[in-house]
C-alpha cells in the first residue's frame, strides 16, 4: 500500500509594501524629534525688554541709536543677528530697528499658517512700526527681506522714506517656494531634522560667502541657535505649504520709492543680473555691486557695505548724516 503524499505548502506571499501614511509614520518614528529650545527659556535669556507684545505674540527686536528710523529685515533662515556688524555704525546717525520675522530668530512662532505668508509678515512689520511709533522709515531688506520690502513698497508706499535691497529675492519668492508636499507634516519633520544641524548651516553659509573661510563653526552655531526654537515645525509648515489663493502681483514699474540695490558681485544664490534688471524696472533705483563678495555683503564686507548704504540713506533723510567712520 502506498502512503499518501504530504500536501505541499504554498509559498507565502510577500508582505505588501506599507501604505504611504504608514511609511511616513515609520519615517517620523525613525527620525526622532528635532531638539528645540522652549520659547519661555529663550525669552528669559534674552530679557523681556527685547520683546514687543503684538496681538498676543512676543516679537524679538533690537534697537540702537536715535534719529530717523531705519528698519532692517533679514533673509530666509536668518535673523536680526545678520546685521550685528553694521548696526552700530548705522546707529550713529539713525534709530535702527532690527526685528526677527515670523518663523525666524527669537520671535515667538505662531501656529496660524497665515502668519507666514507675505501678508502675515507685512502685518508683523507694520505692527512693530506702529508699536514703536514709527510712521515712516527707511527699509533695508536682505534676500527674503528684500522681497518683503518690495511687497510693502508696492502696497504701503506712504510707510517708506526709501528702501535698500541687499541681494534681494523677487517679491514673489515667498509664494514661489511653496509646495503641496509641505502638507505631509512627517516629511517636514524629516527635513528639519536634516537641516537644523550645524553641518548643514555651515555648508549653507559657505555657499553664501565668496570667502568660504568666514563660514566658521561658531558662526553656524550662532545662526542655528536662532532657528532651533519651539514652534519651528509649525513655522516651516506655514512658510512652505501651498496657498489656496493666487498671489498678489507686484509691479516694480509702479513703485515710486527711492531705492538703492546693493549686490555681492559673486553671489551664487541670486545672480547680480537679477538685481540689475530690477534696478532698470524700478523708477528711482540705483544698482551697486561690491566686488569679491557673496550673498551676505553686510556680513562679509561690512565697511564697504556701509560706505555705499550710509550716503544713500543720508541723501534720502531730512537731516544730513556723517559718512562711515567720521566722528
């Protein structure tokens, strides 16, 4: 008698790949949390006198000097710290106010994504000016802050006495850089875990300087310290997620505000030719390039930068101002 044959086991089907939500949840778990400093700790360290209460939000500002107001607007990923090498000299002739925009520096991060739009940053800037009793100011904007300066000049020319655009982005940049992928919050967390590291910040700074040796580990840590603040994930979402409405157009040819456009001749992030084209379109603009300089001229060559900017501000002021270095 023949024994019955053993039934053969059917090969087990491979496990299906995880769905996108499951994969993202796994990535989130593997990425760990970005180490962010509590805002209360930041405010305590910096001192309450450096913060303005604006509609329930604590906004960080630095002030120096007396005279006509000059408001400094930093670039994307930067803060008021980027002006430290030129503020003291500017303050010899002007009342200088440097603020940290929504999402950057030591300003408290709102949860509302609308705070991080062009309109939201505009509200913040005008609210700071109002709180400080500044009806009209010279606006100096670097990169992202330059694009915001153009946006303000187009919509509120009565608030500007003049403007200085430093290696400026286009006024559409805050909208151009947005992406539908930003709605996937775990991806944002992964990116921030990569970006909020000293090595990444130092690499970014090297690309921003003509002389890459200036991008020291100490400088990278100083920039990073002002980004790793509680609420940065909400800020990155608000700065990056797509808007559901078309952006407001800005016509440079209709901005009737005296303008100085200053550029690093070796800027690899935003080409000097972009600044030259903007100068041709703005009705009252002058373009000046600083040789052997990258995207951060006020960091890399502060004396040359002041030698260009101070005479312009003096020419647009009611009272004459001394040139850089004069007693």
